[in-house]
């Protein structure tokens, strides 16, 4: 009697579970096809030589060996590192200063917050083309047509007028500054939200103890903000290392080696020279570097929290 | 009273702060103003007239961009992609998040962790295998292919956001709906979704911005001019041998205005989504 009841009961449960599973089926289906499969295909392709059509040849780790000696690739990594460094220092310092300024009782706080987040909602294509126009190096009747060069002439610095985006000495810095212009609003919003969670009483206590505003800032605000700062740092690194659409749209005279970053290298391996295997090897290496860096920083931030 | 030293000090302090903030405000807004201003110049004056406000406003640039510049098509495409992707994400992710939070089936937690893990792993260059896959599936140069890809892009974050929301939701309403004879799908539709409106707002806005601004997949998957969204169209226009700058600036403005308008209208939700730590806190869930 008991043995008969169990299977029926189990069947009811499993049919119920199946109906529940139907809820996640669309998500799991789309995710498997467009994420899981390409994810593994990336590793698979990185071990092959393939032109995008025709037969694939298995070459083992040859793509990675080639990549190890690829100077253009490693210098592109350096360029991304430079953009990231400026984002980490200049952009985040600005974001933090603005957040601290807006955290106090100040008029028009909402207006400032509203405006600072406009550049982040614009697309990289818009920002790139717009700043390309502002930094435009063309001349008409001996007068520079780009706004920036025009202003340099107006303020009496005509010596500085030049092609900011094609000169190797200034191109990367221009990219980094435009990237910072687009990105500081993110950091600002997150840091401001972090600042607002700090208990006001801590400031009162510091005041009663006779701490000046500078001391309070370093001994109360900054330590309390470490977790939020670490999140912003990790997101800044991941975002800035992978920037590339901005560069494609900002530097419109075509890609030149001194403005290449890893993702533009991957893109041109794929769509310019048709080395799909090599492109995937580059993507794998770059992805691993990013994962290692972000997990190292995350464990560092966890350790700082415990300390 | 008026000469109170402390007060004067405070006044100067906040004046300085306002000056600092205002400089940043101007540097945010001026490039955008310059874009609109340049879009109203004519081809004859744009290179020689440095004035802030053009003497003649050439609104015709917008007409040229819209008709000859093909922006009518790009704009329509962007609308189609944004609306269908966002609707797709809302349905697919809310069904999944509801099940992950409220229903039981084997492998549930494992599946959920895969979605979370996928979000933590940065995947640069994922466009290469995706392009290969879409080629195999013959979905290159189809609206459906691009829409499915973009649904996948927004899926993980939306599921995580909604699941956290459903987890916090009290289950009394669901229980009484079940008593009234509602089945699972009815509970999802009549109870869970309406209650999740605040989280859905964040998802809708975040994904709308994301799809409207997306460039690289649109470039690789859509080479047919009639299927391109705005971002791709702008780059096509920008890459022309002789760039018609006033018309290009008109195109930029037309692309930027909807997104800025949505941002102004929904500002509260965007800031809430960002600062609640759901988006930024992904790397720090502990």
C-alpha cells in the first residue's frame, strides 16, 4: 500500500517542479545560447587558427605564444593602463571632491546632482563625436575651426594650437580626459550615496573633541568610505580598461597604434585581419587579467574591512 | 551680527564651494550647448563664425538629417530595438526572478548562482564568439538576432535586482491570492509584478539607456542601412569622406535629446538604482 503511494506522490512533486522550472526556462534558454555557449566557444576558438569562414585548424597554444611576443598588444595594454590611471586619480578625486561638497547643507544640491549625471547617460558615440568636433584640428582661412584651438588663439596661446587627437604626445591624454568627463558622474553619485550613510553624530562627536574639518575628513569621512571607495575603484578599473567605443568615435582619423587599447586590438584582429582565433586568444588573456585584478582588489577591500 | 566673523567665514566658504560646483556644471553643459549651437549653423558659417549664438538659426539641418541623412530610419530602428528589448527583459527576467525567489525546483540555487557569477566575470571581446554564433544561426542582419542578443546583455542584472526585491516582499498577498484560487502564473501577473513596480522602473530605465546607447553589437550584427540604430548611423555619417558637420551635429542632438529627456523624467529612479548599491554593489555583495 505504501509502496504504491510513493511513486504517485513523487510524480506529483516532479510535475510541479517542472512547471516551476518553466518560469526560468526563457531566461535559461537565452542565457545558454547567448552567454554560456559563446563563453566556451571563446576558449575553444582561441586554440584554433581560423579566418571566420572555411576550416578551423587546431594549433594548441600557438596563438598565446604569438600574443606573448606581440609588442602592439602589450603597448595597447599600457595605453589602457594610462587611461585607467587618469580615471583613478583625476576623475575619482574630482568625483570625491564634488560628492563631499554636495554632502553638506548646501543650496541647489539637487540641481548639481541632476547636471553631473548628464554626461554618463550620453552614449560613447555621442561623446566621442562631440569632443572630436570640439578638438577638431582643421583650419579655415588660417583660423582654427575647432573650438578648443580657437580658444587657445583667443587667449593668446597660438603656439599650442595643434592636432590634439593625432599627435602621439597628446592623443591618449585627450582620450583619458574625455573619458573622465563622461565618467566622473558615476563616481560622484555612488560616493555621495556612501557619504550620506555616514552617521551625522560622528561629525558632531569629532567637533566636540575639537577636530578641525580637515582632521575630521581624514579621520572620520575617509575611513568610513573605504568600502564604497573600493567599489568605485574596481568599477573604474573595469570600465576604463575596456573603453573602446569612445576611442573609435573620438579618434576618427582611423586607428593608429598610439591610441590602440586591448579591445580595439581584439576588434581589428577579428574584423580587419580576420584572425578569429587570435582575437579570441587576446580576449581570453585580457579577460583573465581583469578577473585577477578585480578579485585581488575585492579581497584587499575585504581585508581592509576586517582590519 | 552682520560682522560676525564666523558667519562671514561660512559665507565665503559656501561661495567658494558654489564657484567650484558651478565650474563643473558649466564644463558639463557647455559641450552639449556647443553641439546644439553647431547644429543650427550653416555649412558656410560653421567654420568661420565663432559666435556663441548663430545669427541665423538653420533648423533645416534637422530636416536634412532626418530625411537625407537617413535618421528617420535609424530613429525608428532605435525605438523598435529599445522597446522590444526592454519588454523582453521585463517579462523574461521577472518570470525567472519570481521562480528563483518563490518557487521550488531542483537546481534552483545553482542556476541562480550561475547568473550572478556571469555578472562578476568581465568578458571583454565577447562580441567575437557572439558574432560567430549569430553567423551560424543566420541571425546576422536580422532584427530578431540583435534583439535576442541585447535581451541577454541586460538579463543577469535584471534578474538579480528583481530577485532581491521579491525576497524582501512579504508573502501574505501571495498566500491570499493562492487561497482565492490563483495559479502560479496569475500570482506572478496579478500580485508580484504590480508590487515590483519600483524595481521594474529601475530595470526599464537602466536597460533603455543601455540599449539606446549600444554600439558594438549593432555594428557587428547589422550592416544593412535599414536595420541600423542611431549610434551606428551616427558613426556611418561621421565616417563619410566629406563630413557635413551641421547635419552631423543635428543627428547627435536628435540622438541625445530622448535620452536626456528620459533621464530628467526618471532621474529619481536612476539615482536610486545606482545608489541603492544594486548596480555598484555587484562587486561587493557581502
